[in-house]
């Protein structure tokens, strides 16, 4: 079963953007593995709380990345 887990900073993607991510990742798996993979493809979009992740020993925040949360 193809599986993707997409992690995004909390609040940067609204429901429509998350749905688009799910559709596009599913389409990529179908392109690679064939149409038979579609019903078995799982895509999870997780939101990580601001400051809850880091890179290169630095905690990342929306402010540090120059991002603003999307309004619901």
C-alpha cells in the first residue's frame, strides 16, 4: 500500500490546500504504480505545532520562516 505522511506547520494550509495535497500525492503514486494503487493509497497530512520542529539544531517557527498562519 503506498503511504505518504506530509508534515506542515500548523495553520499554513487550509482544508482546500490539504485536499489538493492528498489528490496530487495520490496521483503521483498512481502515475508510478498504476491505477490499481489508487484504492490502497493513504496520505496523511499532519500539522505540527509552531515551534514543534527543527532543522540543523534550530527550532523552526512560522516567524523564523517568514510565514503567517492561514485564517480559517
